[in-house]
C-alpha cells in the first residue's frame, strides 16, 4: 500500500517557502560562531564540514521556535544533499562510539536526532542505502557492546523511520532480507519488534498479514 505523502498546498508556494527558509539559514549561520571544538575530531572529515554541522545543529535546535520549522528543516537537508562529507559525518555521529558526546557535549542527543532525521529524509526521497547502513552498523554495536548513551533508542528510531518508507508489499515481500540487513539477533529482538511496530506500514497491515509477519519473525528468532 504506497503512501501518499503529497500535500494539497500550491507547489510554487512550498518551493518559495523552502527557498526563503534556506536564505534564513544561510544568513543566520553566517553570523553565528561555532561553539564546538573541532581540533581533534574525526580526521577523515574536513574541518569545514564539522564547523558547518556545528552551526547547523544550533539552527536545528532553534527550529521549534518558528512556525515554518518544517520548511527550514527541508531547506537545511537540501543544502546537505550534495555533500558526501556531511552524509558520512551524520553516519559517524550515530554509529561511532563516543563521537557525538565528544563533538557536541551537552547537545549530543540533539545531534543524534538530527542525524536520524536526515537519514530518514534521504530514505523518504528514495535513498535508503544510508539508513540501512546505519542500522546495520548500530546493530553490530548493540550485539557486541554495553548499551550506552541511548544507542538502543537510536536503533529503534532508525528502524521505525526506515520501515515508514516501505510499502506493505515491500515489507512482506522482502521481510527476511530486511531482517538480515537490520543485523537482527535474539539480543536485539525486542528493539527490532518495537521499531517495526511503531510504523504505520505495520500497524495498518490486515490481520492475516500481521499474523504471517509475526510467524515469520518467530521462525527467524528460533533459527538465530
């Protein structure tokens, strides 16, 4: 059952709002010094990308104060789209142990949430590889490490956002592959089922399909 995410508003008006939001973001960031230290962070990421991410996080945190926060967020993500360095950084924020805390200090939770929302934005626009990669990398840590700094919540949120981008046909047809990509194990079973069950893709399944999905997952659990 494909989702209809289109809105009835005038597309030209929406584009104008996004362009206006993008201009506001640029103007605000140009006048805003970064408060984060980047001297000893992630040697593979350019310092300019780290600085941009730091300034953009401040802007993101302020979105809640504006009525046009949705347009501002889309404009921000639109600016990031062409940057492979920014995509890699958002992945690192979510998957590299201790990085978000070291980079963003007291705002590391917001940085992780922003990264999740960006990967979700990409998945909603047909780019699922980044969110699938992050889910797989987090599952490796969940299976091998002590769960700290909300890693389990990030995994659930990513899985929920990912499942939301799937049609019911994709979910039922590719379920075993989806489970495999998620890094599913008995240790992460409860997290996996929580992330799955939050999605409308699953919640709106007909009863017989829900029973089938549950049975298939139980079989996977028994065999894992």
